[in-house]
C-alpha cells in the first residue's frame, strides 16, 4: 500500500549526484536501500496520488539496457514515472541530479502514427492542436520532440503548418532546478498543474495520432 506523497527529499538528488560519480554494481548494491527510500518510494507515492485524475502510473526500472550501447554504465542517471494514454502517448515526470522534469505528449512514432499525425496537421483539426499548444506554452511548457531539419517529402516549403509537419514526435516539457518546494507536497501540486496544462495536447494526440496499429479511421479532408 502506498503512503501519502511528501515530496522528493534533497537526498534523492544527491543520490544521483553520487551515482554519476561511481556508476558501478558495487556502489549500487551498497546504496540500493537509499534508492528505494529516497527515489523509488516517493515516485510511487506521487503517481498514486495522481492516478484518479490521469490513470495508473508506471515507475521505470533503474537499469540500463547496455547490450548494444557503447556506454556500459549499468544504471540510469534518473528515475522516470509515466502514465500512458495511448501507445507512446502520455504524461511523464523525472527526478535526476539536476532536479525535476515534467513532460508529456507523443514520444515515439510507432506503426501508422506518423502518417496519421501528418494527415491531421494537414487538415482542419490542426486548429485543435494549435490551441492545445497555446495552453501548454502559456503554462510555461516548452515544445520538444524529434524534428526534421528539412521537410516531409511532398510538402511545399510554404505550407502554413510546415513547422508542425516537421515533427516526427511532439512533446512539451519543463525543467525545474533543485528547489526547496520539491521536498514538500508542493511538488505534487506543480506536477498536477503542469500535467493538466498538457491534457489538451495529450487528448488531441490520442484522438488523431492514436494507437500504433490501424485502429482509428483517417482524418476527414
């Protein structure tokens, strides 16, 4: 059973500072209890308090997949939590040595998602996306995602929504440096407020980008 979220203690950020200096299995084994108490448990509690409004959260494993990586350090330098709304679409929160990151949107193009996204941007429903992005940026969130340097094939360089069409994924995020409020329940209020500001974007993406398979009809022209 989870407990009431009381914030991320300053020692959580110090934990990742120390891990960065000595990212080894021996160090992790000696400090695993600190990870559980200072990082994982607060993240579980935070997601539990947000569940009624956003859905069931998932706390990511701390271990890196190093099978095909040049960097063989075994542990992630951050702890992420995610609430999924659709394939590769949802809300995200992260703790690291640099502070707290709050993010959300569409983070990976799977199956037919990219084509659906481009079809939607090239249709009247794009006004809903523009409106959702205005809500997010007004709340202090920054636009992110994987963006092409050129433009999709067949799209003219004077297309009115070229900037959006260049996106292969679309996210919004905000980075908070380490602040005293992070070790209090204010952290819950901040994450909730910023996730709410992302909700129109997440809803639009669920409706118009949809699942990885061919589960939604094409956009009307």
